[in-house]
C-alpha cells in the first residue's frame, strides 16, 4: 500500500511540476528576452523533461502493479484517450525543447538568444497547446479510474 501511495504521489508531483515549468517558459518567452530569462526557460525545460519521464514511469508502474490490472486499462477508451493526449503533448514539446537545447551555446557564452516575434508566437502557441492538454488529462484520468467504458 505504501508503494502504491508513493508512486501515485510522484505521478501527481510530476504533473504539477510539468505544468509549473510550462508556465515559467510561457511567461519568459519575450522578443527582448534577457540572458537571465533565457536561462530560466532552459532550466524550466529540463525540469519539464524530468517531470514528463516521472509521469510516464509512474503511470506505467500504476498500470502494471498498482492499479486495477493491465486488462482494465487496455480496454478502457478513457485510458486510451489519455495516452493519445499524452502523445500529443509529447509531440508538441519536441520543437520547443529542440529550440531551447540549441540555445545552450549562446547561454554558455553569456549571450541571450535572438528571438523573432514569429518564432515566439510558434513556441508560445505550442506551449499553450500543451497546457490545454494538461488540463484535459486529469479529467480523462478521473473518468478512466471510475468508468471502465
Ligand atoms: C500528464 C500526463 C498525466 C496526467 C495529468 C495524469 C493524471 C492522473 C490522475 C489525476 C490520476 C488519478 C485518477 C483518479 O484516481 O481519480 C491518474 C491515475 C492514473 N494514471 Fe495518470 N496521468 C498522466 C499520465 C499517465 C500515463 C502516461 C500513464 C500510463 C502510462 C498513466 C496511468 C495512470 C494509472 C494506471 C492511474 C491509476 C488509475 C486508477 O486508479 O485506476 N497516467 N493519472
């Protein structure tokens, strides 16, 4: 029971951290981004990556060992919907993550990256899409845990 509670806790903690990291990214992405802001965004994206791995790892553990049994989830449309949304979030995060990784050379030299407005709009749009998906995921989770479909 303790193991199950701890795994569930890290599942929720991962979700909260991922959401918080995306908010930090969104609020710091500006045309005249400073070195400090760019570092915050890059750091937030590392936190986001670790949080996503935690969510996935604890989710798999819950499916395999601490939930209602693998068969329950594999035939549950809300679980499958949740996985589909999670994949969409992961795909949406690719472009921002690659962009922030490419900043590292500039950041190490102590230079802020140059950001065009069009690029900021694309990055912000993707992050907003991720945030929206993150608000849908707990709803699907709550339904899947109660309704087998
Ligand atoms: C950002 C992504 C995710 C969020 C926000 C999320 C959120 C949640 C929430 C809020 C619950 C509790 C549901 C309840 O008891 O009312 C839950 C449970 C669960 N999640 Fe996730 N989850 C995510 C990703 C995943 C992934 C990727 C997996 C599987 C690989 C997964 C598998 C599970 C399982 C098995 C449960 C237990 C359901 C039960 O009690 O029967 N989750 N999740």
